[in-house]
């Protein structure tokens, strides 16, 4: 398994996103993904599926080899709430420790320094192995890294239709990895002519080209799928390379309005 390393923490370049997956379907997909070779499973308190994710991880028989990431919802970022929520997540997951704990979305009503202080405490006490953030902008990354030097990643929306150069550069300055959610633009990659043409040249799908474009930059990806057959496809992206010209052509697909995930509570994007 190819990885990206940040501050000594090794993150698999391909993991499984579980947003919108529930119950037995979620557990079955997680178990099968791990059997295929996935070694990173991403969930969140907001997804309401931590129990199913934990069930799938345990059923695989490979818990010791798998990184489990979960994310604290923005309404629970005050230190007392965060500490309770982490213990509740562990109880739902039924695993020994959370490998990677992220702030899911920033909350301007709770100082980042207070939240990160509580996360560091959870790490020190053995509930959590590593900590990071999600949906943090350049300015928020600067603030967060002033408060903690332990942050290993920023999980952000990233795909060929969204330019994230500024945030990626900020992560590099702070020695943090970048993890991309919605890396296939929630299926949008599949109908793109450029990605389809490049994929045909390599005997790959447009979705595989989209994923390869990101991992070739050293970005970890967590594509979500509800179909078992897609698990293999999303994982099979290490047997080809995109040329420099192809990388540039794909980068040219980024456009204004390319962002898919944008809520009322979202920060002011770069």
C-alpha cells in the first residue's frame, strides 16, 4: 500500500469514505474494502454510521492494520463536549483507539486553540493516536498550527474541477498531509470528456484518472461508493502514470463554481 507520510504518521493514499452509508450495507462494504486491500476507513460523528464502520472493521479480522478516522461535529468542539464525544465515538466504533481524529468543520464560536487543547489531551490519554482538521482554509491552518504542532492532515474537498493549490501549499508549509474527499466529484468525473479520453489511453475509467491525478500529487483520497464492484476500480490506480502533459490538462479543468460541498456554516473559502 502506497502512503503519504506526515510527522511520522503514514496515511494510505487510497481509503474508503463512508458518508451516507448506513447499517449492514456500510458494514459489508467496509469489510470487503479491507479484504481488497484498503487500510484506511473514514467516518464521522455526523455520518451516524460509526457502529456499522466498527462492525465492518472488526469483521475483517485486520483491525491492527487499518487506520480508522472519525471527525468531531462542529457543535461539539468545546473541550467538555469534545471529550465526551470522543469517548462516545469509541464506544460506537467498539475499537481500542481512534487512529486519526479530525475537527469536521470549524466553529467560529469555539476558539480553535481550545478545541485542539482538548484533542491533544485525548491523544495524551490514549483515546486517539493522531489529530488533524478538515475543511480548514489557509487562515484557519495558520491559527491551528500556532495552537498545535501535532496536526497531521487537512481533509478537504478536492477533485479536478476545484483548484486547491493555496490550501495544499499551506499544508506543505506546516508539514501536513492533504486528504481529499469527493475526489471523483461525486460522480462528476465519469462524464467528463477529457478524463474519459485520457482514461481510454491508459485502459482506465474517468474516475480512475481523477483519483490518479490526486494521488500522483501525493494527496490521499477517500472515494465513497455503495457498490462492491467500484471498490476494486477505485483501488486499482497504481498500475499506470499520467504524463506531465496529462496532469496539466486535467489541472485545466478547475473552474469557478467547481465546489460541491458548501454549507451555511462553511468558512470563507480561499
